[in-house]
C-alpha cells in the first residue's frame, strides 16, 4: 500500500464524509498539527475554486465538507429528478421554520402557532434528521420540546442559528395585521 500525501489524504476523507468534520478531528486522523490542517483546507478550497471544479469545500456547522458546486444545480436537478418525492411539504416547511425560530418548542406550541395539528410534520422532520427532541417541559405530562439538528444547519449552509435571517424581515407590520384581522371579523363591512 502506497503512502499518500497529506492533501490527498485530506481530500479522500472529505470525499466520503457524510457530515461536516471539525478541523481538530481531521488533524487527529491525519496526525498533523491543527495549523497545518487549516492550511491544507484553505489550499484545497482555493485549488477547487481556481480550477472551477464541480465541488466546493465549505466550512459549515462547525466542520468542513465537500459540496457540489452551486452552478451544477441544473445538472444535479435532472440527475435526481426521481428524488422529488423527498421534498418537504409546505406544512413541514412551516413546522421547521417554527422550530428553528422558537426552539426549544413543544408539539402543542407548534400547533398553536401554526393553527393546525403539526404532529405528522414533526415526525417527518424527525425521521429526516432535521429536528430532534431536546428535552422535556416541567409541566403536567412532561411534553417533549424540539430543536433543530446539525444536519439542519448543514443543509442550510449555516454555522449556527444566529445566521438565520431575522424573522422581522418576513412579518408584516402590526398595523397591517390589525387591519387585516379586523376586516376578517364577522359583521365587518
């Protein structure tokens, strides 16, 4: 078995990684100083960019991982056309947004915010690994509370929840909401 150079070994590890790998863990596996691994990661990122590779190296969710290049989207979309059934429904997306912004949050709180039962959406998001139980409330029944996972951060390309866009940017002004609610009340002209 031949000896591989450090950069090639790093590339091989990142190629098979199913989740972002922290630089410290890469340093341990490669038996290299952390500073050297960081140099190699930056070199690799630069090399991929300069040669306009079909993959990019990104730092997300506290680790490093190879991703397909954003410009390859149209080709990957055609390639994975049969995967359209795996898309999230609007109910699941709404539920995911509530959990992301309000976590930790219980199923009943999610349903109250959405105005409809959200149990099946929460179960689907759990199965997909996007949310998980984060604890239990200290109230009768001890309901579970949910939060997002590292996979959620990874799929959104975020380092942390602090990078989520401010919710205020997507909420109409309160006077508009008041006017709308008033106009929807029975007996209002």
